[in-house]
């Protein structure tokens, strides 16, 4: 019961959104200018649990999402910004709970999660040419080669950075899955998680309203 008691006791989590700043951010993407619509801290697109969400970092995450997800490549700015904002919520609120409660993903778990990812499973370079089956050894060899040559060229460096970003995404997903599995085993949703979901839905509504 210690896990769920700790979660219940963290009912002080609050999410504060500066709707005007988020709207301004979306508009600047369309207008390609440094809008003067921001007030106060011009680098603050909003606040989550009292912590600033940086405009610059938010923009970088949007670019990363566009480049790393073909399904979102042709999505609108509003859709991508909402996806990134939801990711920020998960990282900062659920991420804080994961740290406090001691959830972790070790190296072998991470490698297994990477290997089970559909995009990795489907890559011909990681399949045995004779059987067509996925081979963990081929993946590990490719990663070792990528790491050892990351400083040889700009392209190699970019490939390594892209891999690290992908690995971080898989790591976060596995952590979240562990957390929600533990919560599910408790048979009911703790009050703080219920509030988190309510806040998240409200934030999505704010984004939808801002770009309507």
C-alpha cells in the first residue's frame, strides 16, 4: 500500500497554463516571427507544477517530433504543439512521481524494450538473412558501430543524436508502463492521478480553444 499512499498524498500537484502564451506560440509558428504577444518572461510558454516551460525548448521538441514521427510530419502546428505539451505534462508530473517512488528501467530492460519496438523489428538490417528473424546481436553491433563513429562526420553525429532521442523515448514509455501497471494492480485510480487526468483534459481543451 505504500506506493498508493505516496501517490494519494501528492495531491498538491497543480498545472498552470498561460493560454495567451500558448496561443501566441502557435501564431508565431505560422507567422515565423518573434511575436510581441508574450508578456513577462518571453521564454515562458507556460508553467507546469510551478516550473517554466521554455519557448525555445518547446520549439526544439516540436522539431524533434516532426523529424522522428512520419505520421506527424504533415500534421498542423496546433496538433504537434498539443502532442508536445501532453508529453511535457507526462514528463514533469508523472516523471516526478516515478523518481520519488523509485521506478527505474535498467540497461537490459531498455535494450529489450528497444528490440521489441516495431520499427526496430521491421528493419532488414537487424534480421538474419537466412531465417528472416530478428537478431539482437545485429542490433547491438550496429549500435556499437554508430557509437564508435559518432564523431567522424556531421551526419554520423546526427544519426547518433537521433538514436539517443529514440532511446530516451523508449525509456520514458517503459517507465510509464511500469507505473500504470502498478497503479492498475491497485484496482482503483489514486486521487492525484484522477486530478492529473482532469487537468490534462482541461489543458487539451485550452489548446483546442486557442486554435479554433
